[in-house]
C-alpha cells in the first residue's frame, strides 16, 4: 500500500481497539477496488468521542469512519445527519464526512448480519430468534431480522428496559413486528444471537446460560476476535451449529465502503 498526499483517510473508532478486524478487511477491499484510501484504528474512550468527531469534521482529506463498541449510540447523537436505518435504530456504525464538514451517519450492522446468516445457509425467515444484548448493534440486528421475516424475536438484556426500548422503536416503524423483550432462557429457539461484547476478553462471563440451549439451535456471534468465543466454544461442545462474527463484517464491508466513498452531499 502506497500512502501519498492524495490518499483519503478513514478511521475505526473503538474502546478497546485491539480486537477489531475491520482495518484488514476494508483495506483489502480498497486494494481490490483500486481505492486510494487507508483505514486506521483509533482508540477513542467515550469522554474523547465528541472532540474526536470535531477533529474529523475539520480534516478535508478524511472520508469517514467506522464506529464500533461502545460508541454506536453516542455517535448517532453526535452526527449532523442520519440515514434511514440509523434513525430507526438510534445507532450508527458508519460515518461519511461531507464536503462541508458535516457528518452523515448510518447503520449497516443489521443488513450485514442477516446477509451473513443467509450466505452461510441460515435464512432466519419464520424462525424463533433470541437476541442477547440491547446496544447499538442489537437494535440494528433486531430491525433487520424483523425485515427478514422472523417468526418471533425476543430481545433480552441485563437491563430489560433497554430491550423494551428497542422493541418499542421497531414497533413504531413496523406496527405488527413480532418482537418483544423477554428473559434469557434459550429453550425453544431456533437461533440465539450474542449481540453483547461479552466474549472479547478471556475473563468475560458467558452472555447467557448455555445449559438452556438445545443442540439443534444455531448459535451466532457478532464478535470478530476471538473468532471462537467462549459462547461458541460451549455451543459447539453441545453439538450446536455455530455462526462466526466475521460473516457479518464480510457481508457489510461493501456497504460501508460504498457509503463512505459516496461523493453525494445532498442528504
């Protein structure tokens, strides 16, 4: 990769940052599509997020940024313009810097996750799904699963009111959406999705009791690193089919890249 004064800069903002796979995947996409750009990781704590975005507003060769844990909801509040999915979910994972410095954010986690499931032969249509977690990614995934036609979607979270907020937001857009908040008992579900950050660190607790998961259940992650999280490892030992976090990233890289590279300013 040759970086010159003409190279457009892109960043991924996270805290922590060491676990992200996006730089290697998106930089490979840039190389394959002959884009003169580079994506670099930026370790940004929550109390520095606003000033970091202000700095990006002022950098004319900055094309945009990817947003991940734990900033997706906060960035939605800090963007100047929001796309349709970001408005529906209250979260952002991709930001484009417009020519006048405004930041335009949208969310592609949900579309990427569902496309990743389908690419691996796991169509969620008509399935009973338990979604664990109520952060920014969870809202986007929940919305996309409803759009994909799941039979029932239950969102569970340590703070149940946050799960209820996601369900209410979705129902305000899709009135008959089969979504509700509930407990973390995984019995009777076809698919269980971990949309929390639990599993990135070796000392993390499991996001739910694996004893309630049947061997016929598909267990899916959104965590990229480690690839085999403790949850997926435990699920495999029970005989479950597992779905890795990388599939979500692989499927949404094109969507995020096209969004950040778009030169349209009329949004």
